């Protein structure tokens, strides 16, 4: 719907309800509708540098955000900004990614399951700053924490009875009050080490949203944007919505109509869907390879959404990289290089891809390595724990073809999980679990 068409509809809607007094007619100083833009991404996972095929990269993501930003723009994220990160971020407990998100101008981020990978105290350090209690700060750096606000509406600290981080934020933009609510999936405990979240409960997403609405409305916010770290999928191109399915759609369809937009995550998929009532449900893939650009046209008088559209914009090197963000990435790359650039092995072909049934070549190699390093008879590696392939031919500043660096190997398995050998209780044979204290499970 065009902007002019939206304005006409808004005026008609107002007139159909009640006669409009002459002095209430919108003027050039008080437009009938305002356009609010949301730039959103999810599951960044510390991907500061572009992928081997040139997609993503924090400096290009920052440049794209800057090019699309208007005075009425919110920049939002739907969880897993940190955790399962490459060495350039993971080596420094993801402080580099927080620094980069600050430079991008991120406003709010929902927590995802991976925000809890190093426990609640560490997540709160990401928000508030301070050096790591064991490893300190990276040489030559201080860490002041996120300038954006983490939101966790459904994550309750059982010792206090309160959410571990704010549930929502309300922003007034051009005369419109928007509520931004952030949540992670209720199933977060099934994907996260129990020791890090023992004092937390994760509540049902729909129940949480329903309970919040009176408070949001009392604060004057009748339009809600929900950043929800829960996912789904569809069969079309990244900007399409072909045969969509998955838990985020089941949740979205049960939400109050006040929720105009659901920014999804967790599944590392792309979709741009419009559900019943015109509600948008979108997801921007993984690793900053896409940016979802949402435009809401809002009737100022009624505080109602007149139209809502979205596009998934690919992040490539078609823009000049943001120099500030590029500088942060280079700083940490250079700090990590003495460890990351060490050659720890060689390969003669790509360790990539897999079968239609889901078996991964890289997963087979990891399981074989477990067998080689233990006395086990069976080794198991879960698919979700394999985070990257190893490629024979590399580009950019990577070394000679076939050489595998520590940074590349780290990217394959960045979880700091250990191989654990156990004896199966019902027989004398032995088996090995691949994820230490984590049973095989999805790690999106
Ligand atoms: Zn996730």
C-alpha cells in the first residue's frame, strides 16, 4: 500500500466513526499518519567478519543500517546476538559483539537461549559492563557494557520474583507510543546448560504477553512490537512466506491484535509473513546476513496501524563498510590472531554439506575424532552442535589452501563442550556423548 493511499484510508476511518470538527482536520504540522521504521536482525552469534562467501559482516551490517535509518527508526534484535561465536568474539567473552552493537546503534534486544550460555551473571555483565571475573578485560580494552537494552519479559528470577532484565520498553516516536517487548522461547532450559540458569524460570510466551498488555496500555502504548527468540520456516526465497510453519507462527496467531509485529529468531531461517489481522511475522536468517526492514504506517489520532510492510534485505559488500565498526573488528581480530592464525592441521577437501536425512560430513569427522581420542565403541555428535564447515580453499586473509587454523576449527565447535565417555547402563558396551554434560540437542 502506498503512503498516499494509507493517508486516505486513515482519514476515512476517522470520519466513519464520528464527525470531525473543523479544527481537528490534520494540518501540515500534524500529519494524519506517521511512518515508523524498524530495522531488525537475529541470531548474529558474534559473526563480526563476513562469511567465506562474502555475506554478512558487522561493518557491512552497520553500513546498511545507517543507509536505511530515518529519524523515526528503531533498531531491534531478536536474540542470540552472542554465544556460539567465532574466535574473534568468543575469545573475549563476546565483548567485541556488544561493542559493535553499540556502534551500530541497536536500541533493544530480546534475550535468546544463547544469551544464557555463560550464565545469568555474565549476561548481566554484558548489559552493565565490567571486566570478566576470571579472565579480566582484553588487553588494552575496557568493557562498559551494552548501550542498548536487553529485554526478557518471560525470564523470571525465582529468588526475587522479578524478570532478570526489563520486560519491555516504551518509545514515543513522532507522537506514537510503541511498546517493545522481548522474550526467549519457553523451551530455553532444554538448550542451555542447567548450571547457568538454575535460578531462572522461563514462562509461556503467549501468557506473558497477555499479562503485560494492561500495563502497556496503561502506559499509553497501544501498539506492540514483540522481539521473540522462537522460530519457524518457509519454503520460498528469503523475502517470501511459502507454506510457513513452526512454533513462532503458532504463538503469533494466538497473540492479542495489539501485537503488530513479531520479530522471530532461533531457527536461523528467513521469512516475511503477514498473518491474520495484518500482523507481520519476520525473521532475518543468521549471522547478520539479512536485515528485516519493517515500515509501520500509524494513524496518530487513533494510534492504530494503518499498514505494515516488511522486506528482508541481504547484507553484502555492496555498500562501503562502516569505518568505526570495521575498526573495532580489526582491533579484536589482531588481538586474537596469535592464537587464531596458528595452523593446527590440514585437509585435502571441503568438510561441508551432508545427506538429505541430516547427516553432516563435518559431524562425521567430529565423531570419528572422538572415537580416535577415546576407547569408546560408538561416538555421537548432534547436528545442531556443528556450527560451521571447514573449507579447503579460503579467501581473504586466510593462509594456504588446505591448512586449518585454530580460528577455523573453533568456529566449527565454539561451545567449550567436552567429550565425555560413559558406559551404557544396560549393557557392558560403552558409548560416548559428544557434548559433555549436554545431551544431543538442538543448539540453534
Ligand atoms: Zn536460539
